[in-house]
């Protein structure tokens, strides 16, 4: 095994393990809050689906890429390759859409009640389930395309018609058809990225106006950690910024791979590592957002139980 392949394998393994542990810890946090009877927030369900999408991405592409980097190249048959690519693409797409949905809900949460978006504060939580449903369905439909041209290494397809994608192969296609497929796959992505950028801009404007009001009212108290909503907004802005930057670079690499008949295997590996970057880092950013929730939860439980103690006394 070449030293380069060993290094890529170690990085893939480390990234996958850290990502799985981070997402499992965040999922455990939300399950703990649920079973201790804490009041759920409107964004909790969105974050839980984001965690599931991260799991799908890491378990499908991360594990397969790690095995391929360590020299296990023929461990997936034709059906296995189609399933791995499909699950990864759906997980990646749901990560995009749920991050977008999370940023939009945060805009509604921090908007003043007398604003246009403030009117949705009470209505938005009722449509959370339907919004999450819409996050899954488009990506489950458009990514069916991958089932048609992803094959295993040992499939009966003519080798001259294959494109090496590491642990699997892709069937070479006409440039026009490839461009149409890329456009179809990009439509929901571009919509979500555009909405995320708009939501980020709105959050920055709202925080700026809020800071000006705080400075005017409390000139001697300029703490940036003034409220839980402010801290949550900052973490979501970091999450969106990280996602958009990694997404743009990932798209550039995927275009290079798609247009090449024989893509460089190093380019394929770098693209896979970049695709796993967001699912790996995402839970740690969100953990900073929810780090104080258990104490608030315990305080809420104590307050709700205290009247009973008084009665028993």
C-alpha cells in the first residue's frame, strides 16, 4: 500500500469516527431532553433530521471511502454501489435543506413581533413537520439518476465505458446528458443555498439593529452573550458560512470529476473528504448552541415540581 493511500485512509477513518461520535453525542443530548420531559423547541426536530442526514452521509460514503483507501476495492457489488451513492446523495441533500430550514426558522425566531416575519412566530412551529417532509422528498426523487449510471467495479459493463470513482465506477455519458443531469441535481441545491444566504443576511441585519438598541439602552453593558437567541443565531451563522464555503468548493471538484473521462483518483479522494467535512464539524458547532439547555431544562423541571412539594409540606 502506497504511503499516500495510507495517509488518506487514516484521515478518512479519523474524520468518519469523529463525525459519528459527534453526531451520536448530539443525538443523545436531544433524546435525554426528550425523556426527561423538557419542553421541545421548534427547531429541535429540524436539528434531529440534520443529525440523521449526517449519519447517512458518514456511514455511506465515509466508511466506503475509508475501506477503499486501505486497499479494499472490490467489497461492493453493483447494487451496493448504487445504494451507497444514492444514500450519500440523499443525506447530503437533506443536510443542505435542513440547514436552510434551520436558518429560516432562526430568522423568524429573532425577528421583532411587529415585523413581517415576526407574524410567523406562532404559525411556523405548526408547519415544521411538513417543511421537513419537503426536505426529504425532492432529494429522494432527483437522486434516482445515480441508480442509472453508478456500477460496481466488477459489473459486466464494457470497461471502456466506465469512469473510475474509487470503490465504484460510473458509466460514461454524453456531455449534453451529463449537463442536463447536473442542472437537475443543482436546482434544489441552488434554491437552498440562495435561501440560506438571504436568511444569513437577515440575521446579521437583525442582530446589528438589536446591538444598536442595546447600546442605546445599556451603554455600560455591551456583552455579546446577551441572550440565548443571540448565541443560537451566531452558531447558525457559523454553520451556514462553513456549509456554503465547503459546498462551493465541493461543487467545483465534482464538476472537474464529472467532465473528466478518467478523473484523478486523488481528486476523487479530496472530494470525498470535503463532502464529509460538514457532517463531521456540524454537531460540534451545534453543541455550542445547546450547551446550556440541560441547566435550563432542570430549572424548568424544578419549578414545575416545586408547587407539589409545597402542598405536601
